[in-house]
C-alpha cells in the first residue's frame, strides 16, 4: 500500500518498506539523462588518460631511438 507524502505531489511512501518513492516520470527521465551524461563523460576521461599514456610510451621509444642514433649504435 502506498500513502501520499504530505505536502509533496510526486512522493509516496511504501507502507511495507517505509521507503519514499518519487512517481514523477519527468524527474525520473531527467535523472536517467544526467546519469547517462556522467557515464559518457567518465568514458571520455578514461579514453583521454589511455591515449595520454600511449603517447608517453611513444615519446619514450622515440627518445631511445634518437639516443641510439646519436651514439652511433
């Protein structure tokens, strides 16, 4: 059984679990949109970090090659 929360139009309380539930579809959709955007941003950051690490490795390899050329090896 669900009871309306006093003074709140989109909130109900589940009498079994005593949880408050938001019944607003638009607020739920906004939450999902924010969550997805945050997930995409997190993936972009991880990809940038991976790319940067790869570039560092490439630069180290180039340095080694230049040193070996400079030493005549």
